[in-house]
């Protein structure tokens, strides 16, 4: 993925490859789409593994900062409250109010871009979608791969295209960050952003999985006395 993205930098879409979005395939676990390379050969684009870890509070906190700096200007997250971010991510409310509340002054408010969708549609060709549940719709790996797959394309209005979602209306908003850090650091920053977006989609995911594992373990242990009791009840039945 990294080599492919770098090799496309500065080359136009028409001269190099034709892309097809792979949303349906990604949703089914088959990857992040296909593309035709410079030799005209169709290649499969595998999804990169998103480093999602809800126990890593540092990653989630940095992801929240990334989201507010790079995403909240255009995208809303209408199912997420700033107060929930402060509580779950263990960020002091005063710091959330000072650094993370860019569109409101009430910590109980939801994340809202505060921009007219019709105006955004005139800028980008389509209104930026709400991102509260985007990782549940597309998948963590799809979103992570998508954010890592922008490349320069002078034929596009914003000068960038995407390997995963061809002719995406979204500009490469992380371009300056990508240019200022190493590739490894950039992937780490994007990983933190996707980690936060995954948390937004389902804040209780980690707890749900832990509780689910404990319930299964309890049922397996309970199976032993239930089996022995059943055997005792039926031992005299001919």
C-alpha cells in the first residue's frame, strides 16, 4: 500500500490507471477494491489493518484531537457529545472545552460542523457525510485504508484522488501532515484518528466484547454442574 501510494504521487489519473470503488467487496470482507495499473493489469487492493484499540487512551485522545483539527470543520458527528469524549477518553472537561470544542461552547452539545450542507455541496459536489457511524458502515480497515490512499491527480478539482474510492469529492485534508512527518508517523497519526472514529461508532465495543467473553465462560462452567445434575436425575430412569 505504501509503495503503491508513493509511486502514484504527481501522476494524473488518465495517464496511469483506472480505479473502481470496492465498497461492496470491502463490506463483505473481500478487500478495499481493485485498480488497473500502468500496464493495464487489474490488481486487488487489500485493506490495511486499522490499529483499533479502545484500551489505548493516548491513541484515542490523539485521535480526538486529529478529528477536531482535520474533520470537524466539514463533518459532523451528531451522535457524539463532547461530554462523552471527556468521560470515556479520560480528558479533563476543561481541556475538552479549551482544545476540542471548535464549533460550540457547551460541553453537552454534539459535534456539529455548523456549516450549511447546501453550501458544502456547492464546494465539494456533495455534502460531507456525518461520521458518527462511518466505521460501522464501511469497516475500520476500509476507513483506515481510504485515508492512507490519497494521491495527487491534477485532473480532479482539489488535485487529489483516492485508490479506494475513485473520484472522491473529499480533498486530501491530511496532505500537509503527510508532508511534514515520516510515512510511519503519518500512518500512526491516521491510525489514532481511525481508532477515535471507531470509538465514536460504538463506544461500548470493548466492554461488550469483554462482557460477552465472560458470559460465554460462565455458561461453559455452568454446563458442568448442569450436565452432572441431569445425569443424576435420569440415572434411575430405564
